[in-house]
C-alpha cells in the first residue's frame, strides 16, 4: 500500500521521461489529493473512519489502475510477453530497467552510487532513530484515537473527552493525522509504528523524487549536473540542524508530521510545476502542469494549514510572474483556479 500504490498511481501525473522515483512522488500527491474531499465529507457527515477508509481505498484502486494504464501508454511497459519462458527470464532485467525508466538517468555513475549510499544511510537513520516531540500528542495520538474509536475528530486525543469541530479545526480541515489512521487500517500497522518507523522512509523517497525532478528541470540542458545536485542536496541534509524548521530537519527528524511532507516534497513540487507552467514555446513538460498544481494544492491542504497557505502564496507569485512572461490573462486565471480548494477551506477556517 505504501510503496506499490503510490508508484503505480503516480503514473497519472508523470511526464514522458520521468522515472520510478518521480512516479512515487506524484503517487503520494494522488493519495493525499484523493483523501482530502472524502475526509472532509465524512467529517461533516459524522461518518465512521471505516467508511472513510473504504471509499478512499476504492478511489485508490481506480487511481492505480488508471496510473498503470497511462504508464503503459507512455511506453514504459513492453507490449506482449515472449512465448519462450527462458527468453522472458533473460529479458526480465531489461524490462524492469526500462519500466522504471532508469535508462534515462544521466551523469557520473560513481556519483550516483555515492548518492544511493548516502540515501540508504539516511533511510536507516530515520527508520530506527526517529525523533519525537510534543506534537506527537496531536499528530500520532489523533490517529490512534480515531482508529480505536472508529470516529473522525469526535474525541480529543489528550483527554479522551468528546470535542467539537472547532476545537480540532486544524486536524480535521487538514486531515493528515486522520490519513495516518486510514493508512493504519489499510496496512494493519499500528499508527505509532507506522508514523515513526514506516512513513519516514516513504517521505524521504518522495522528497528525493521531488528534488530529482526539480534538478532535472534546472539542468534541462546539462543533465550530467543532476547527480551533483542530488549529492549536494543529500549531503547538506546532514548539516541542516540549524533550525527546528529547516527542510532537512523536517525530512530527517520530523517526517511523521504533515508539514514535514509539505516542506520535504510538496512545496518544492509547487515551485517545479509553477516553473513549468510559466515556460513559453513548445515545451512538452508544460502540458498538464495546471492539473498537477491543482492536485498538489489538494495534497498541501491535506498535510497542514501552514503548507496550504505557503503553497497558495507560491502559486500566486508564479501566476503574477506568468502574467508578464507568458503575457496571457487566461494563463493567469488558470493558475488562480488551481487554488480554489485552498480558498474554500480558508473560508471555512474564517467562518468557524
């Protein structure tokens, strides 16, 4: 569920030439974007968590099927299977290599090996040495409470008393803790173990996918620099403890928080899609950028209120820049339309 589903569902949003780690990052965007409307509807209608999870699980099955279909249409999967089983086995490594689009990765192989080693070290660190702080009393405790009471935001996680919607506004309109509870139901893993042991590696890999795409866009004409960018990005993560709110701290020490997902993956992807949307000329990467921005906006709302505001501000900045660069009012309006979900949730915030 946490590895295969995002990898397949991400096929809905990937571009031609993206690889498996890009698909994995987009897959988490799809998972969070589809969860938000279902969670809000079930919250307002006071439906049990089980119903929320079942509806979302069904939507994810559809997303996985459509994602695999689009991956095949993009040419990542070979057509037909050789009749001779020995030929199939012989070509299996080639098929896997092509299906994950690893043959499109350029750059020094030695540097890529070092990048993979650093990534493996950091994954081991965040899996077995995850930091915990006072926010656990809300993030993880909310997931545990909702799971064992089969409710959504009915009981306060710290006192166990029946609470009001306004009292848990941040964690219901931005339902990342509730999503942890749903993931726990789907995977049969306790929320505390899921949040502190399993999810961190998922956040890390998705963040690597986001920054890989960002590097690929920055060095579109010098792809050999992408490996050097990733080496710098991962190495700098070791020295990011200068603030409790730095990107590397969120990714390596607080990955179970929704705002960590935003800082590590979602906000960089807003920059990426904003840059793609403002490109002029016949750039194939620009196609579908508005849809991706809309999905990322939904995912940002799911993660936290902070990321909802920041993603909106970043998108508005790119919309203003695009007004002068693309010189199209229609383009400006399209950019603002991707922020409709943030506007709706923002109005709910202000009305309560």
